[in-house]
C-alpha cells in the first residue's frame, strides 16, 4: 500500500513532530523491520558499538534516540553494573524498550536534555542523530551533559566509498527499501524518508569536522559492512 500520509500533514506541523509521529506509527514492527531489512547485520553493528563503549568502562551512560532500546540493552549486557538510561521522544518506542528490559527510559527531546551539566561518562546515539533538526546543536547538547573525561559514540548510516557498492546501495535504499518497508510496517513514506536522510547526512571527514567543531576532540571513525554504517567516537574537549 502506497502510504505517504505523513508527508501530507498540515504545514503547521514541524519537521521534528512529523518524525516523532512517523516513528511512533512504526514502533510495533520497528525491530522486525530493522532485522530483516539489514539481513541481521544490525545485531553486529550494535554489538561492535557496545564493545567500544564497554572498553571505556563508563559507570553512567545515556543512550539518545534509544528507540526500542537495542543499543542500550547491548551495552547493559557488557556493563551490568553501569547505570544505563535510554532517552527517546517516542513513548511508543520506549514502551517496547521497557518490555524488553530497559529499566530506565525517559521521554525527552535530545535537543533539550533534562539532565544537569557533566552528568554522564558516555553518550551514545544509534541511527538517531540524522533525525535531529540541528546536528551541531544536538552534538553540543551531548557535550554539555558529558563529564570532563566523557566519551561520545555515534552509530549511523553512511554511503560506501566504493563506487560500485555505493550504486548498488543507493538502488536498494531508494527502490527496494520503500517497498520492503511498506510490506513490513504499512508505512512506505517512512522508508522514503530513511533513504533521503541517509543521503543528506554528512559522513567521513565532514562528520569528523562537525564533531570536532561541536565540543569534542580526537574524533575517529570506523566503517562497517562496506561502509553502509559508520561508528564515530570522540572525547569531550
């Protein structure tokens, strides 16, 4: 079914509100769609991100745009004594995260976090930064809540460097993904949005520069699965 209804809402609805409603509408089948559309690679991506976080041994971690809690739960498995807080603007997503075992889940806007300065040892965000209305402002807010020795980890979609692989991936993103996503969630428009947002989001050197300009240093990138996702890490200045 061709569903672009979320794109045809009244102009008074802001872009963040549209994104929030879109994710709420696919929450019930979000995990199934992620696992199938990535052919299970999303388990590997989150596990690798959790390994990097665990290597720093933080005691207090906030996972932004936590969605249904998969990254937060992966980190919790590797750091059972750490305090892990999941934050998302979709109550529908967080309800699923809580049922899956995420003990601390807060409905909040990642652009305006309800935490004091220097509250966390580590901030993570998986596949969520590109959905925020101002990437630089979001990064600066992440820096604000990190302590002086805090670390940032971003797991995000990117475009492969190899031209042949990039062409194949773009065909999948824009031609196949909307159809498959519609079959799984009945929300085809959400998967048109996904492809477009990946194209628009900075990657590689541009992303490292953005991180360095937003309150961080020693930014570093690790590309996974041919470069369709990238893990970025950095330290607070």
